[in-house]
C-alpha cells in the first residue's frame, strides 16, 4: 500500500531559501513603534518579501533571528541593529486605559 505524500513544510522551505540571518538579542517585547522600525529596516534592506523573522531556539533562545537570502543583507541588518540600539530600547509600559468589567459590571478606571 502506497503512503500518501506529505505536504511540504512551508516554514522549513522558507528557512532554506533564506539561510543567512541577523541576531537581535532581546527577551522583552518591543513597543509597536520599535517593531515597525526594525521591520521597515528589513524591508529597506531586502524588500518586503526578502526576509523572514523567527524566535531563536537552542543556543539562540534569547534572540529574534531575521533571515535573509544573502550574507550581505544579513550583515547590513546586523549593522543597523547595532547602530539603532534597538536591543536596548525601553519595553512597553503598562496599559493605562479603562478596563472592561466582567458580566456587565461596567467599566472601571485604573
């Protein structure tokens, strides 16, 4: 009996197509403006479809890995990370807006 062919793993195919990466060492979340800033830098370097970001694993557990097709693009992004200081920017603050109540209890102020 023939086994059915498995569908390709699109994540793994993307990582194979973009073998070079830049490391961004940071455990805390980014502010939305900072996230947009590094994504815009990656777009300028490789175009909107020319990069792919994943959380680091194993030895790079505290990193965000930004994959590129060429070593020159990865080096340019690594230089931008160092020059922009994005790894040391402050984390987002606590939410200061109104909190929704539960089961119709209304809105509360913090």
